[in-house]
C-alpha cells in the first residue's frame, strides 16, 4: 500500500505499477484516475 498520494500523475503511475491500496487527500482525483484505468 501507499500513503497520501495526491497528484494525478503519481496516482496513475502507482496504478500502472499494480499498487492495490493508496491513501489520498484528493479522492476526486483518485476516482477519476481509477475510472480510466484498464
């Protein structure tokens, strides 16, 4: 898991790397990135 990732670019990269859990102060950004993830 990863803690407190708020930047869209960083969230996208972590999803690409296969991270299962992350924490963010920006759930709107995380949700947007995850919606576009394959």
